[in-house]
C-alpha cells in the first residue's frame, strides 16, 4: 500500500509496487534534493517524492517535475537505478551483481517446496551480528544442549553425525543424545550458500531461515515454519504461532 525503506548490503533502498503490482527496488534518496523516498507515496503506479513531488516510474525514469510544470521533460540525470528483482517462495530476491542477460535461478529447499508441508507462519527480526555468524549458528546444533538446555536437556553427545558438501549446499544430519542412551533427538540442518538455512525440528515441523546482511554489523533474520501436523488451517497456524513465540522470546534471547 505504501513504500518501504530497507537497508541491504549497506545500501539504503526503497521498495514499492507499480500499477501492475510488480515489486520495485531503487535507492531511497531522491536525486533532486535527497528526500527519503520511503516517506513518499505511490500515485498512478509511480513513486512520488515527499519533498517536492518528483515522480519516478518503475524503470527509474523521472516522469514529473511539478515545479517545472507537467509539460517539462525531466533530464536523464534525475533517473534512479532500478534493481532487478524476482519474487519467489513468498520472498523478494534482489540482484546486486553486474548487469547480465539472464539471472541465475533462485535456489530453495525441495524438502518444503511442493511437499505436503504447509507454510503456516513466518516472522523476522534484526540482530547486531555479521550475517556469516548467523549462518554458522544455524549449522551449529552442538551448542543446543548447553544454550537451549530447556529444549534439549542433558543431550550433549552428537552421535552419529554426518556432514557433506554438494556444490553450494552443506548437509548435516545426526542424533543428539545422552552419553548412556542409544536414542535421542534426530536432527537435520542444511545450509544453502550464501545465506539460507533449513532445520528439521521434527518429522512434522521444519524451518527455513534467511540471514540477510544489512551491513557488516547487522543481519535481518527471517524464518518460516512449515508443519504437517494438521490440514486444519486454524490449528496449523496456532501450532506455528507457538513455535514462533518460542523462537522470538526464548531461543533468540538465549542465542
């Protein structure tokens, strides 16, 4: 309904949707006088600056300078860069690389895409750490019986444990158990480089995580719960809501 300002890879961006509903990403500073475009409005499918009403089309071209009249032709110097986007899996993916003919395909986890699992709840928060630390933490289930002992009481032994690398994906799988027990908590944690994670908490509850860099010292953590406990939407959403509350108020604070 309105523009949104975000910071990614140390760049301030404004996100909005044009008249056709397509997502658009541009630098958030108006080239005229530096107005914060995320404070502007979308009018007739174009983004209007809040300071002087300059308008920008989805390709970045300035289409209107109100102070010069509706017949004036804005110079090319007022154009903004429009980043290339793709919308897949309920997320917006932004290409930061050099211009090229075709973009690489968006990678995701086959375990939840096209499966019987239903995406029922999602949330996000910002943490004051470099994104690689968050990727590392998601892969490090060995810390769980110590940091999250309420969820994994007295299960410090990780055996058996298997890890392998295939292209840009790291697979890990194993069992957390007591030293004197033959069974325990079976887990699977995968990493799809550079920043996606997959955690199988149980055969019926999975999580997909994105650790997206804001800058060198901050990361936007997004996570979505998939469940296969029930086909009833209300109950499924409640199960995921409970899981998210645990994530937000217990696991996050412990980490």
